[in-house]
């Protein structure tokens, strides 16, 4: 089981493509998570659903409001996910170091493998 974290960035889209491939070839069960502090990003999940359905992949869809890092870790645990697929760093490297990032939080907080697309 894989949790696919989507935020609409190009690197998250790469994670979507990889998730679809894993589901088609390896039978991986996919849970697609979109999260946003202050509001859900339904259009991102709608595009992911359309892409996955076009490729014959059935997935579970979860939408949450809250900080992305803790939400990814929490949903992965709730869904019993074995690994996480997500896009890479979204900000400039210096900004990521100063403010922290979703990727860093997930790498520290999730006990399984995390595949980061870039």
C-alpha cells in the first residue's frame, strides 16, 4: 500500500505517474492524499483521479485540511501504508533549510520508505 501525497507541483505529478505505474505493474494499492492549510485542493485530486482512471488504476482518495507533513504521516498510519510517494522540495534550498519542509517532516516521521520525486 502506498500513500501518494499530491500538492499540484510538477514533482508531485511525477510521483503520481510513478504511483500509477506501480499500481499497474505491481498491484500496489494507492491512496491519494491532498492537503492544504486553510482549504482543500479539490482540482488537484480531480486531475489525479482522471489520470489514474484513464490508466485503469483504482485508488482511495483522502482530503484533509492541516499542515501537510503531519497529515501525510497520520494518513499513512491510518491507511496502513507501507511507503510514501511524494514530490521533492518545493521551495528554494535555503528557504527549506530555514523553514523546514514537508519532505523533511515525512522523512523523520514516517517509519517506512519514502520515495521522493524531483
